[in-house]
């Protein structure tokens, strides 16, 4: 991994992890996908995803919905 990512979990998300762990575990491990829409269990049998919860943008985990360059304010052209 090139960067650390912080994920904030609510109690409801943790409860979902515990509840659905047996269903999505392979060899005692679950795979979690994180994207700009949230956290998702990855089904080891068929690759489908089940929603766990929405991801909050934090200082150490900026949104991945758009590239960093796109987030920067665009300079307005100046007339000479």
C-alpha cells in the first residue's frame, strides 16, 4: 500500500461486520472494499458486494470521488 487510510466505523458498521463475517469470510478473513460510496463486503464466491456503511471524509482520508488536481481551485484566465 502506498498510503495509509483512516476509516471511521459506526457501531452499526461494526455490528454488520460481526453479523455477516461468517457469510463473507474465506479462511477466517473477510475482504472489504472501500470506495467513494462506502465500505463493502466482497463475496468470496462470486465477487459481489454488500454495503456496510458510508465512508466519512477525514483529514487523513480525502474523498476519492475526484482526483486531487480536480479539487484544486482552477485559475481564472486573465486578460492582458
